[in-house]
């Protein structure tokens, strides 16, 4: 998937819509025997690897599943604490799946508001009057494209650096927003968007953009 | 940066009569619900405000307007848009014109200069109203003419020779002489402009239904209150 996620931020900086379409990330599942040669730590309600990087399991990866059942934060599916469970030699051998933790919705909210503030700072720093604000943020693994409408709503798309045609995708998302979110009589302005038609049409637009756009090696 | 490719809007057109008759039914119902004309006018304005706040996004999304930095650029865009949105086709069944489905009045084109320099203000506002002409054409199929009313250049009028919304209205009902039949339009203009940070006062100056020769909508741009600058803490 070349387009990773779409965020819609309202005038006040609050996230009103978010859509992810990640490719499955590198995850490693391995069977361990007691004692565990990785050091695990509880951080931010998640169990993370603090030391002992090996074989695809890196520092910062979270425990995603134990013995095939997904882990819920710091508790297993049965309600036991993960660290306690793994400290007990009677539970071994155990199969643990590690991987990069996904962002929770609170974290996404926070990141969206932070981006909103950075955007505002960016427009003010401009030496010329009437700057458009941050349009693109480029890194080696992704590009963040942002389009702010004249009314203050921001559409943010994170995509593969080689993906082309994101500008027209942003305009298309604006049209879809004006058609399916704003014309829905039950939708109040500036509130989170919970419109099925909006979701459906957005996914369709993303698919079209992906097929049309990537010009990278091997495509 | 390359210019955005202008594209034809892909949205439904509906029969104009349906729209006009629905609006008439709406006003008739409001008249039944409220005895006073002022109340009806007020509610029409309120409804229009709600429509305007949403319609402006539709207009901006479909009209490919971008931030303009010069007078000539703006007029160029407006001219381009006039080419892109030709007059609506006529319906083969009734022979009447079709209008666009998304709510039925204007969404002004906005944001030319961000109210930055006062001396540009008059030009800005004139352009703003020229773009309202485009929007009128886009949504209602008629183009009003723009005039400037006073020397300080913050009062303008849109003059409509024929008002499509009151096509089937012969005359205002007895006892409803101060009813502004198309007050929805005023609300829409006000709502749309407010979404792009321009405070306006909109009212009907002349109304064909009340015996005047044309329908005139007056728009007064109110001065923006100065934003407070951040104060340093002592």
C-alpha cells in the first residue's frame, strides 16, 4: 500500500477523521524457553523490549501476542499481567510475537493537534505575506502532504515517497468531504466524521490514486 | 508549481421546478407556523446560514480556486470559471432549465487578500462580489450584476433581473407584506462569508415581489475587530 494514512483536522486543531491502510509491518514470532534473554519493560501501558535485540526483534518493539492470542496493553487476553506471566518458569516454553506498536487513537489525536500548531508556526515564519503553510514534510520512509482549505480544514495524507498524484488526491478528498460529510444532515460541522458514504468513497479514491500514481523502481 | 487542471464538476442536476416549488412549500409552511413576518424572515435567514456554512466548501472544492495574490490573477480565474461552468442545459421534458442539486444558492468565492492591507480592501471586495456572480451562475443559473453603493467601498449590491426562486410567486399573500421571500439567500451569503472570516450584513434592498423593478441584495462588509496581540508576561 503506497498511501499509509489520511487525517482530517478541523479549524481548532482537533482530529475529525483518520484512516490507516498500512502494509503489514515486520513482525517476529519466536518460541522462548526460561529464562527469557530479552529485557522487557512496561512503558506507556505497553510491554516493550528494552534490551536484547536479535533476530528481527528490535528495541522498542512491543509484545503483540503470546501463544497466538493478542495481548491487550499490559494484560494478556485472560487478564493476567504479561510481565508476571513471563516471569513464571511454569508457563514456558512460550511463543511471543513482537512488532512495532500501532498508534493508539489518543496518540493520533495528539499528533494531529501538534501538527496543527506546527502548521500555524510555519505560516507565521514565512518571510512573505500570505503563506500557504506546510505543504509537504519529507522523510526517507514517507512523505506527508497537507492541504489547508480556505475555510481552515486540513487534509493530511501520509504516503510513500515515490507516490505521485497526491495533490489531486487531496483535492478529491476535499470534494468527497463536501459531498458526503457536509451534505449529510446529521453531521455537525467540526465534529468527528462518522459517515459511511464518506468512508466508502474515500477508500475508493485511495485505491484509484494508488493504481494511478506510483512511479518507483519495480512498478 | 503547476496550475491545477480545471475539471468539470461531476454532480447531479435536478429539475429547476422541483427546487423552486420545494422552496415555495418551505416558505408556505413557515408562514403557517409563525404569525409574524419578522419571525419567518429570521428563520429563513437562520436556515440559510446553516446552508451557507456548508455550501462554501462545496463551492471551493469544485471551483478550483486557489489563493490569489494579484488582481489580474483573480479576474483570470473568474473568467476561466465562466467558461468552465456554462449555463445549465434545458431539461428535455419540460423545456425548462436544470439547476444544480446541492443547495440552491450562492457560496461566495473568498479570500483574496487576508484583509491585510486596507488600501486594497475596495478592490478585494469588488472581486469578491464578482465571484459571487460566478457562484450564482453555478448554483442558480443566473448572473447578477454587481454595483458599489458607497464611497468607502464596503457596501455592495447584487442586482438580479430575474429571481429564479420566486418564479411561481404571483404576489405576496395578504397580510404578509414585509415577508422577504428569498431571505434564505441572505442567510447563505452571510454563512458562507463567515466561514472564510469575513463578517457581513446582508439584506434585501429591493424586492420584485414588493413592487420594485429588480431584486437587489445589499451586502455590507463589517470591519473585523482587531485581533489581540500576545502580551509579554512581566
